[in-house]
């Protein structure tokens, strides 16, 4: 509770509008720097993937061990694709979009389809009345208890860590991104994006299968994709599901305030910061999404008042898994157990 109170006090001290204007000077991407980051990450991914293939003759245990850093490089490429989607990686929209589309083939993420959903996420993050696109389903306590017993069971299954960080990511990247049925009303563009990416994935997979064989390709690429998908969903979860997060209804919601109060500063060790391309500095990213990922740490150095706003350490992030329901009365995320206890206490009065 002390951490929650301190985070809110730190946030309240900041003039969000003035801060957002101040951050605009960090928005300019450096073409050479961006190119270097792209080449290093893509090169490391290719090299580690080849090492995994070579390791098949040594033992599959080594292949799976190498899958961890390989998945990390793939996550980093996704973060570069993410910056392209915000128009922050290169100065030119053409370069951002076509590099983003190419990376979408490697990350199994249709770029234009994802870009649209992610823009909606930024425009609605922390708004209780506009949930449902580009976010992790989060019910309020009242919504949860108003569901049938089957409905409550289904939500508990959805929020179970095995489903949320295991089954869910696999479904998202292997199936949902292939056939975006939830975008049926979004016109033809999401489908063009999805099927063009599907065709490119099929072509790339076919080439690799021709070169190394069907079995070795699956043995190498499937664990990399599964690990990277789970890593990505975990990062997204911690960025918006933590103890001091703030949600609001339409009448009390403002985009810039929500950016700072509804996005965490996931303070990771240096190695993990590199693999995740500083996406843990998420409160700054939401406040000014045009800042390239390699400038986000500079923002914290120049603006130390931002370091403790929404700060979540790696150890603290593990405990966020128990948080599953938004308590509108107490304005905080709580666990199923706490929600049930409070419900019984009210009923007993």
C-alpha cells in the first residue's frame, strides 16, 4: 500500500501537459542509429537461429536452451516493428511502414492490422468504457459478480497464468493474427494485411523447409515463436496491470493523464532492457509515442521525476499475476480472493 500511495503522490506532482510538451524534443529519430539497431538485432536473430539448427546434432536440450536468447532477439524485432507502427523509427512513413511489414513476417504479426488496433489501444488505454481492442480483458468487480457461474469460471480460466501467458499467446500469434475475424467490420484492410503476411510467412517457411527439412524447421522455430509470444504478452500485461495503475470512466478520463497513471515503468535489469528495447519505460512511451525506443532511457536521465512513477521491479511484477479485477470503489486492481472476501463482508452487513 505504501508503494501505491507513493506512486500516486509522484504522479500528482507532475504537470502532465507541460511534461508532454517537454518530451517532444526527444521525438526525432536518428536514421543511422535506427539502421544500426535493426541490423544488429536481425543479425543476432539469424545467427542464433542457425546455431539452434546446428545444435540439433548435439542434443535438443541445447536447442531449447538457445531458444531463449533467440526468442529475445525476436521480441526485440517486434519492438522495432512497434516503433515503426508509431512512425518513430525512421523519419519517413514509407520506410517505417515497409520495414514494419517485413518484420511482421518474422513476428507473425500483420503490420497494418496490428497498427490499427494498437493505435486504438493508445487512444483508449485506462478507459473503462472503451475496453476491448488491443488490451487484456479486465472486468470490474461488479461486472464479474454479475456474470453467471459459467461466465465467472470462464473469466477465471482466461486470467489463469497458464492460459494468459501460455495458451493465449500461442492462439494470438498462430491463429488470431492469421484470421482476424474480430475485425469483420473493419473493412478489407485488416484482411489484406493478414493474408499478405500469411502468404509471406508461408513462402519463407517453405523456403526454410526446402533448405533444412520439415522436422528441423519445426524443432527450431516453434519453441522460438512460443517463447517470444509469451514474453511479448507478459511485457504487455505488466505495462498495464500493476498495483498502482489507474482506470477511469469516460467522464473522468483524459488521454495524457491516463498515459502517465495507466502505464508502468517496468524497471528491468540492463540485459532485459536491451532485449525489450526499453519498452518498460512505458509511461513515457504512452505520453509521447513518437520517441524512438533508444531515446527512452535518456528521457529518464533528463527527467528523474519520472523514474518512480508507476515503477515496477522484476520481482514485483511476478506478484501482479494475482491482480484480476478492477475495484471501482477503492480504485485499484485486486485479486479474486480479495474480491470474494469484500463481497461476503458487504453481504454480512
